[in-house]
């Protein structure tokens, strides 16, 4: 990753270099002529049976064995456009991907070129304009520390090595969500190569319908190669976690749930059951142990934040990590794994919960349940997540008051147990379901179910306009 100097004021940055040599000959079918594909795009190409193919096709979820017809790692938009033209001629589709989070919904890739955006990872921060401009391969760990040093914060999520582009275009619910809403609605410009091979800069003024659709519709309309988004003036947050023995899960989650009823929008928090596996990657004090947790980030005065936290601290946590810190300090607060793992998950947005809902969750995943799930969490939503601002994208808000997400190991020895545990927890909360958040749905699903009917119809119309031939292979397909 390279930090590039920012220009004056703002505006999307175009990450282009030399002209791409184009073949004047007919391109043979990719499966029998990888050299032709290399000549067409001028970049890194991997085809089945070649050295490097297996490493290039890997994603974050090791339980998913994706096998595309070819893999291309472009360096700039013109190479992306060349991939589009090649795929169209050869009857292939194009599936954009960076880190491979949320890869399971892609399904069969044997008729698709997997376009890995990792090499387009340049970052520019304009502190005066409070804007960041990033290539599609950039991750939050490439931006958050650099912005933090400038007294700025991005609307990042809980995992530093997630792609900024995938996260943002799927909505982007992070640690400041109750105060500032979804990251998608603070994207200010999008560089995208549409299926016709055109490099476009979508903004509220230019290709406005495409700009709207991309912010929630993700990879259905083209390959995003760069984003520009707002940063916020935040020099310090009060953040951390309270750890309690798992045996106290019912008491702790009830207390947290009651506490969220009056928590201000300056606070985004999580009530969670976390069972650390006995592996060397986990620090010794937590390795192989299980906890009930409350995690929170406060945007505001440390003294006021400590006062708000007092009722939960009064429960007597076994460990308390809350402290004032710069925005970069919360990057690992949620303790997500950094290395790829085999996993399966369950998710739903939930409406207002009552005490019976917390009891059902603890019975399904708590100390007496026999659950082997690594994490079962409720994220407090509402606040700015429930208000649609003027100029919002396709995902303007999230339904409900809480986001439920659970995850377990899905290697062969544990997959059946994990599936049973996930089904049990999801069933316990099903009476409270209010919808779903696209980025947390890691299975094949009807994309229309993520949006209100009128939004879904508008997205399908945008897909018909920009990708009528369905060249794009998105993880959640809009309009079939």
C-alpha cells in the first residue's frame, strides 16, 4: 500500500497509468488460451492448472472453495475495462472481489472471471477537506491509523482487514453508526468501470442514478475501482470492553439491553457471548475461555462517557479495557480473526426486544446450551441508522433496533455442530426479525428481500440500464 499525496480540495482520484496494449486478433477461449487473456489485459492473470491459481482464488472463508474460469489482478481501471471486453466476447461473467469476505453467496464461478482488486490499493487523505480517496483494494487498516494521526475518523467497521469498497457499498455499519449512520451514505464519489467498458466517475451530479444504486447495490452495476468518502473530526473516543464470566451471560445481557434503552446516539455498543478457541493466536488470559461481554465506543467527553458506563461497571466485570484513545485504538476492539478461517454464520435485523428475547438468546447460546459458536452478538442499531438523510443511497437506513450476528467454525469436524448451533440461535430470535443487512448475509438469498419494494424496483431498473446482459456476477444479485 502506498500513500499518495492529495490534491487540493477533493474530487475522486483516478488510479491510472500507461495505456494498455490491446490485441487486434480474435481472443481464443480463456480456458485454452490464458496467454490471450494476458495480452488483452496486460496484468496479472491466473488460470486453472497454473502455478499461482490456487493461492489467487482463496478468500477469507476457508470453507468456500471458489474455482473461477480465470483470475485477473488489474492495476488500474483500463485493465478492468479490458477484462470487461474480454469477458463479454468470451461469454464469461465478471465477479469483483477484494479480501473475499462475504464470498459464499457468489456460488458457482466456473463461468466467471474473478477480478481481484487488491493491487488497486492507493490511499490519499486530504485533511483540510476531510476526505479520503482510496483504491478498491484498500482496507480499513490502510486508512484508519493515518486518518487518526490527523485527528480524523472514518466510518469503519469492526475488522481492519476488510475491503473499504465492499464494506461501504453494502451499507457499512460501524462503531460510529448510531451517531453518523451508514458509511455508504457518506461516500461522495465512486470511480466505476461499467459493463460497457466505460470508466465513469459517479457523483450526486454525474451519473446520479448509478451513484445512488452503487451505495447499497454493490457489484451489480460494474467494478468499482476507487471511492471518495467523508472523514469526521474525532481526536479521541472512550472505548473498550467489559468481560464477565460466561455463567453471568443472562445477567449481563439483560443489564446491557436495559441500558441501551436510554443510551444516547453518541454510543454504539454490542452485547455479546464470546468463546475463544484454545489456539496460540489468542492471548493467554483469554485463550480457551468463554465470556459475556459489553463492547462500546463513546463519541464525546470521557467524563460523561464514564458516567454513562457506570451502571454496567457496577456489575463487577472480571476485566475492564475502557479508556480514552485515538480512533486508531479501536481497530481491534471487536477481536475479529485476522487470518482466513472456515466459518458459517447467521444474521437478522431485530425489532425492539423484550426480556423474553434475551432469555431465549441465552438459552440457545449461553452457558447451559452446549453451544460451540465462537461469537453470538447483538449490535445496538437505531439512532442515525433509522433516519434517511437527503441524498442517501439505496441502503438509506437499517430496519429494527438491533443486529444479530453469530459465527462458528465450519471445518469438517465441527460443521454439523456449528450448523445445529446456528439454527438453534436463529430460531430463538426469529419472532423478532425485522429484516436483514446485506453485508451480514453470507448465503445465497433473494436480494430483493434486503430492500423496500420501491427501492428494489428502482435497483432492478438501474441494473437493466447499466448491465442489461448481466455481465456482472455479484455476491447478491439484483434483478436476476
